[in-house]
C-alpha cells in the first residue's frame, strides 16, 4: 500500500487510467522508462551509483519489478539535497530510498507518495573499539552524511551541545572516526559494515555502538505523480516475499531486529 496525504483513486486522468491498464497487462504494454534519483554516496549494498554492474539491493529489486512490468529504470545520482527539488521540477520521477519522516526537513512543492517498505534499514552509530561504551554525554563530535536527516541525533545534538560534522563520503566519515577527529559516525548499518569488512584500516578497529543512538528506518520508493506505478510496486513487494528474502541473503542485508533484537522499533534509542 502507498502512503500519502493525497487520495490515490480519486480523479485519475486519462493518462493515469491508461497507465493502470498497462501495468495490469505488462506483457501487452509498451516499454516505459522512468528516472530514479539516488544519492551520489556509495551506499552499497543498499545502492551504489559508482558501480557499473551490480549496484546493490535497491537496484536489484527495481530491476526485478521492471522486468516483470516492462519498465526500464534509469538511475540518476546527485547530492541528497538536490533530489527533492529535482523531483519537484520533474527532472526525476522517483527517489530511492525515501521515508515520510524525512519530509519534515525539506520543502517540496507537492507531498510525496510512498511505496510499501522495501527494506527495514538501521540508522546506527559507529565508534572505535576502545570507545565501545561511550554514552551521549561523552560525545563532542559526530559525523553525519551531508544532506541526511539523522533523526536519532537531533535531540542529543541540541541537548548535549554536540557538534555535527557533515561528511560527503562515507569512507571518509569512517576514516575520521578511526583517526579520532570525531567521536562517532552515524551511518546505515549494512553500508558501514560493508566498508569496514572490506578495508583493513577499519576492520577490527570500528564497531557499532549499542549505547548510542540507533533506530529502524523504512526505506521506500517515492514519487509525486506516479501513483499507479507505486501501487503496482507495492503489490509486487507483497507478492514476491521469496524473492526479497533471496536478495537480502545475496546482499547480506541485516535488518534492525536482527541487529538490536531487544530494542523498540517505534522510537530512536539512546542512552544518556
């Protein structure tokens, strides 16, 4: 099911009605093309704009959906701060990943519509091994990807006078954590673990913190106008659970409850 502040079925245009028929009969439809806006940051195995072949689980899911519904998705990478304006002007058709909670921190012309959840990701905080027991009052600087809404850190930054250090490259963020330039780094769990496990500088040096902010984040596909495609994509996700489980295993994706089995998923978790 899609989520939006606008009604889904009311007032469909002729073009939208045609789109509905095409998506209901994908084998008979003419191939359609859409542009998906993604961050230029290397977030593999979630998504990587720099990889020429396999671009991660987000790419694989959309490719499988496109193959089933005769749709071709072109991925357009840009800074996170430019994704919403690009969709507002029609330069791109979709944003991945997206989440309704992030809309509070940006101004968009029309409300975004969201697909069902593709992946339950984890907003996590990483520290050095020797700092594994740090708590909020111990943190002076935290690295946060530029343009991202680090919701788990909003209150701690304000209440404990913590300095937010924007990073434009996730590997750089982990490196300044390793060298002690920051005390912690807020990076999605699967992305950070992929970088750590594939880099000798980080392996055995950086770990996820169990005492600093972390929360479950639902990654969705969003659009302003392509309601029917989102509805069809949501149905595809519901019907293709076996495929989704295979892809999660293939990309070694761990979701929030696997990482923090005893944590609540309703609110950000931190220990002051």
